[in-house]
C-alpha cells in the first residue's frame, strides 16, 4: 500500500465515523432513525466511538504502509548495492583504477513543477557513493541537458568521455565552435559555464528506467573522474541495465 493511499484511507474512515457520531448527536436524518437503530443494532454507536479513537490516535493504515515501505526500502537498497559493487569491479580495471569512493550512482525521476509543467525535469531521488567526496552538486536538468537529459531525449543508453572532451575544449571559444559545428548534443547540451561545473566528472553513463508500459520515467547515471573506455563495456552496461529493469517495476516510494 502506498503512503498516500494509506493516508487517504485513514482520513476517510475517521471522517466517516466522525460524521456518524455528529449525525447521532443532532438526530440526522431524524430522531426515529437513531431510536430504531439503537434498539436493533446497539453496537453501532460503540463501533463509531471506537473507530474515531482508533483511527484518530494510531492511523493504522499509515503505520502498516510505513512498515511496508521500510522493508521494501531495505530490499531495494540491497539490490542497488549489489549491482553497484559489480560496477565498481569493472571500474577497477581502468588505468589508474577508479577509487572506491569516487564512483557515484544516481537515480533520477521525471518530476513536474510550475517552471516545467508539461515535460517536467529530472530530479535526483537517490545517490549511492562509498566515499564522502566529491560533494554532490545541485542539478535538475530538463530534456536534452546533461548526460541524463540526453538519455531522456533519446530514450536510450548514453555515455560521454568528458575527460577527453575537456582536454579538447580548453576555453570558451573552442567550446562554442564545437557546439555550433556539431550541435548541442556534442557538449551534452551545456553552456560553457555549465560545462565548467561538471567537467571534473570525466566519465558519465546513463541508462533509462522504463515503466511496465515501456515509457521513460527516469534514468540511472554513473560517474567517475576517469576511466570511460574501461567502463564502457558489456559487463558494466549489463549491471546498469539490469538495475534499471528492476527499478522500473518497483515502487519508487521505497527509495
């Protein structure tokens, strides 16, 4: 049961029982109705009182949903960490090996706001990294911006050797020339100032999360300071895509 569904159920039952007691207090629809009800079914009034007390104090459906969510969160996190560990094994094959704490895995979902009411934007809902650095920076891209935005745009796997790109585009003029000649996708849809903020993550990968109908609902991205070519292999993509498939059939309320 989802948290919102449980909350609505608790509130609805509490409201119904409260309205029932109010109707009894004011003899609605009429006094005869409650007199006959009290004689034929004396337990109804007691049931209404108990229901108000129970659902007002304990919200049982929400408590049940909360326990379910905690259990589900544990299962989902275990699945993520299992795949993440296998990705890290592949990343260690780079020269020099990617440090354990450097590799980062991020889960993104489409969200909508007043600023982006129709297509929406990608919001990072979870990050997995075994180290405390680098610090995760605020980033909420629209379609076509960043590796995750391009994954959304093309609804498919995307990877960029940002380290190699940054070594080629060392100033704004070179960056603008490349963008004008090859298109925005060549520079991940970024402006020069945006590119400077992300160029320290030298290898970035993204793969779509699709729901049961096959629609894009978000993506997983993995990034590191270097090692693009070493990680851009079937073993690595297998782990990323397997995790995307699992998450596509899960309740993201558990993340």
